[in-house]
């Protein structure tokens, strides 16, 4: 199983800009909740879908859509 790299979080929102739009804040919140229980990519996708949090296209998350979203946010 592929895992995302482990990153130690030292504050409530270590890398979250205060001016983020509400939808990015919601994504960050649900992602934090999922990451509290797993770092395996397939399990993260499953956790996002289980919580009913839609992918950017309005559908279900896939490994590819999660990778794309994280890459997009990493460039922002």
C-alpha cells in the first residue's frame, strides 16, 4: 500500500492560509480528520468518500483526483 509522507503538525493549521476560501477550509478539515486515522492513499480516498465530501468535480474521490487536488494546492 502506498502511503503519503508523514508530516508532523505542530499547530492547529500549520500551513493553512487565513484567507483560504471556505471550500478549501472544509477540505482541509475533512482531510485532517481522515489523516488522523491513516496515511495510506487508498484509505484516505475511502475516508473522504465515507464522509460524503465530494471531489472537485462533484463526484467521488479517486486516488488520481486526490493527487491532482493536492498537487494543485501545493502550487498555490
